[in-house]
């Protein structure tokens, strides 16, 4: 089927926010006795804050009643950090221009809360490119479940099989493929050579490497 729509993940793909999420998690977790190394944090990339907190609370046997407040605090801290010092990932504006010039509709599907979507798209000045914004924040399941991608396709008026997704995380790639969408993945440098990312339809080192000819909207 002809590719008609492109759906982008947000954190670590459009905005260089993963280091800021890590900073926020360390600041909030440290008083609770949770020691989160960069390697441990990286294993949770792509999850919603809720699952992220629940995972590490389980590992460190922290009182689960503290989880909702911890989720809110991490979200608040990272929103402030991104508002103050968030920067676009290399190639963001070029790839959005290419996709739009190719006549595709563009959506955003993220595990992050809706409040952060507004901060990011306004910080980067990219709101005009998107026809739909979808968050998994209040869904029953987040990525790697495909629901947020399916919801975004519906909002764009597109069949899932006519969509191509841009992702940076393994959880996100699995969500896109489970939604029966094509997936272009741009992993963090530390994960770039992992064989599991070979499941993507196209693997890039950076959005700067994308060219519409790599993935023509007219391809079946």
C-alpha cells in the first residue's frame, strides 16, 4: 500500500531529552535510595513514566503508595528541564520538511505526557508540521503496545499499513511493527549496533541521513 502518513516518536528522536529524563529520574529517585546508572536507565527507554517508576520500585522494593507522586514529580522536573534547555536532535527540521514536501500527513505518538508534547513542539517551533498529537499517558497500555500508534493513524485518517513510523527505542519499534506500520529507527549511539534493531525497515545513524528517496511515499 502507498505510504500516506509519517508518525514520529518524540523523546530522543525529535528532541535530545533522554539525558534530561535521566537527570530528572536521578534527582527524584536518589532520596528514595534508588541508584540509577546510565546503563540501567537505558534499559527502560521508551516506557511511560508510570511503568518506568513501577519497574524500579519493584527492583528496590519501594512502597508502591509513593509511586503516583513520584511519577508526577519526574514529569514536572523533566518538563522544566526541557523547557529551559531542550534542543532539537540533528536533522529534525530537514526530515520534517522532506516528509511534508512529499505530501505525507504527519503525526506524533509518544509515551510522554500531553503536557510535555506542548512544551516540546513549541520549544522546537514545529507545531505547524503535525496534524495529530497522541500520548500513551492515559491509555491502558503504553509502548511496546501499539495502541498509541493506532490512535495516531486514526486521528490522521490513515490505515495503519499506510504509515511509516520514526523511532529511536526498541520498545517504540516493537509498538510500530505491532501496529503493522513500517518503521525507521534511529537508535542512540550506544545501541546502534544491537542486532535487535535489524527488525526495522530502515536503520539510520541520524535523522540527518534520511532522504525521501530512501523510503519513497510511492513504494508499496
